[in-house]
């Protein structure tokens, strides 16, 4: 079961929860998480490059 999906994230944010994602290794994963405005991200490899670019 995949808990980290768009529907759950929307529900958790509406409930006032902060959301952190880790360890995101792909460009796609980091971009997806950045678009959802996570409170915190832990990234490595290509994911780190994508996360840096998204925050500039």
C-alpha cells in the first residue's frame, strides 16, 4: 500500500499536518514532492539536484 500519494497528502494538509518526504532519489520524485509543498524533504543523487533547482 502506497501511503504517500496525492489524495492522502491533500487530506493530511487539510487536517493541518506537516509532511516530510525521504529519501527521494529521482528527479521525478523530488519534483513531485516540491510541487506539493512538503514541509521537509530529504533527497540524494539526482533528486538533490532537482530539489535545489525547484527552490531557486
